[in-house]
C-alpha cells in the first residue's frame, strides 16, 4: 500500500466494472484501512461516512470488515462516473472511541438508541457473515429462522469487539490510511456491492444502511 496524507482509491478492474456494474449507481464511499497493534496480522476496512452521519457506534462496528493485506491503492481514481463523498470523523482515535463506547454499553447491558435488533433481524441473518470481522463468529448462524434474544445479540457484538481487541486497555492502531472503496448500488433490487480489484462482493450490511436508513438513503441517492 502507498502511504499518503491524501485519501487514496482502492483499485478496481474497469473491465469487470463495465461488465457487471454498467446499470448500477456508483459511489466512492469514504473508508479507512487500518491495522491493530499486537492484535491481528490482518488489515481491516471501516466506514467513514455512514456511522458518523447517524452517530452510531454500532454502525461503525458492523461496517468494519477484513481486507486482503495486498489490497492495491492508487492516488487518482479511474475515469468512471461515480460521486465522491468526504470523509467524516475519520481518524483512529474516533474509531477506537466509538468502539470503546459500544463495548462499555454491551458490558453494562445498556443498549444504544435505535436498538441492536434492527440491524441483525432474523429475516436478514444472511448478512451476518458479512458483518463480522471474522466470519466464523456469525457465519454458521445465517440460516436461523427464530428471533434472537438481546443477550445472544449482545454476546455476538462482544465477540466482534473482542476480535478487534477493543476489550484491551492498550488497544491501538499501527496504520491508518484514508481511502475510498467503490460501491455499486442496485436501486431496483435494493442490493449493494463492494468493487475491489476484480472482485464484486455483495454487501447486505451496506444495503441495510443505504436503503433502510432515511438519512443515508437521502444522502446517497438524493
């Protein structure tokens, strides 16, 4: 990865983009790529628009995912028609503060405003393995049909935070690189896709926030 103070663009394969996303709305979504000190050798990517806009520490967690450590960044975006949004509250201190706050609320059993269950609905548990920073935490549960208790949801969130070492007093970020990831939005079917290199990755969690949160829907889709 090329380190720069200027936000960089996650590389996309333009041939794949033209073939699979020609009829979709394209958006450069502000993100950050980071690594956690002494916690994992993996790199993660987190949101720098949705979570701070709706002021949700839970959204910050749900929109964090692993990325390939060999992910390629470039200073200039490819020549495509895609809107670019500004980064908001996009620094490592804000990220740690948000997740520490969420961890404290989970431990104290105080649910943040808006509720956790609205983000992990029984009918949409297929998004679980997309949400989780490490897939095995929620992946096997994706086909469950019944409602989950708040204690189970709380345990899931706590496990995800533990995977990011947020429960450690000395947790810190060793690298923090502002970036943009290309999102392809299928408005008709209410689906979203991350475009990373040659991969088109469906993201139910981005769809959940873009299509079901009025403030974000209006921001992204006007």
